[in-house]
């Protein structure tokens, strides 16, 4: 059978910046979010999330986004073999990384310390079943009273604004408890699950029995995705990864090929002591 690998569908046009941020976006970002002639900030935060981010000591600067439209090529896989489709794994990871890096470039242009409430989505387009847009969007923020601890900066050890997919409530809790986000870390694995031969199907017909090759394939694919996410956190010298999600996508590849995608927020301690505020009881006065 055949599977697809990928490349970005750039249409041959030169990008205006090294990060691939369009000129229209740079003009939008050039208008300061504070001071004389300031533009109102934009945000994907809810009202409650906005207020909690402000309470945590950060000021929203504006909505930032990154996009990569990717064409998925072809990779060959064996019909009867469990195997990772490595070229396809790399393509899916690279497309997301392009979108994330462009979002980070917009945040850097705003002078942001970080990006909160990041959402990373995939949308297959009408251009064809083999063309997908990878979109990263979040709210760039600037520290306004929040103490970064001994590090002296909220930027991560790559010198870039931190990224986090935590909600405003979770972000507030994390900072108040003495932790800082470093970066969204992720791992991808596209795996072909072998088809059963006729004799295997026949032997399990009418029986309650584990299909061990399928179990091993799915288990192994998840472990590869998780391991790659953990390797990214180790490169950041993170203490841990919070709010991990493990997603499974079949996309347009058919029933025997699937992607496992692991994503979470790598964190570092701001101080040695960690305290969590005791929750207070709130009684509603509504009928």
C-alpha cells in the first residue's frame, strides 16, 4: 500500500521574513498595543481567563497565529507489517513546527514574554484530500509584575517566548503555585497497523480473544509519540510536563494508518517552595 509524506505548499512565492510571517501580519503587529496611538489588544481568552491572566501578573498584547499549508506526498508501507511511517511522522511534525514557529515570531515582534491559551489544529482543505492547513493560535502576553524567579526572564532557554496550551485558570494556578511554563512540547508517530491474514481472521471468529499484533502496534506507536514529547522537555531542562493529551487521528489515510500525537506544557520551578491557595467556598445567590 502507499502512504503520504509531505512538503509545504508555498506556491513558489518568497516569504517576506525568515520565519515566514506575511507582510500584512507584520504591519498589524507594528502598531503598539499600549501607549500613544495604541491598538486595542485582541485575545482568544474568555473574560474569566483574561482576568486571571492579569491577576497572575501578565498583560495581553494581542492574538498571534501561525499557519502552514502542507501537501502530503507518498510513502510505501507493507500490507502485512506493523511499522512506523517515518517520513510521514516527520512531515506531520514539521508542518506543526512551522505553524508554531511563525506564531512565536509574531509574539517576538510584539515583545511578548509568552503565549497562553495556544490551540494547534489541523484542517484538510478543498484543494484536495492530501492538502492540510496546520494552524497555531494563542494570546501573546507581557509580564506586568510577575516575578520570573532566579532565571531573570520568562523567555525559555531557547530565547523565545514561552508557549502554553493551558487555560487561563490553569495558567493562573500554575504561576501562583510557583511554576513557569517553558514551551509546548509534542511528539508525533504515524503508524501502519498490519492487516490480518485470512487464517488469522478465521481463527478468532466468534471468540473473545486479544488481537496481539494490533495491541502491540498501537501500544508501540503511543510510546514513540510520548517518548518524542519527553525528549523535547528534556532539551528544555524541564522539571515535568503538565496537561498532557494523547490524540489519535486517522486523517485521510484509511483505517489501518493512524497518527498518535502527544502534546503538553513543559514547566520549570520559579522557587523552591510551592504553595497552592486554599479554595474558598462560594455560594450562589441565584434562585
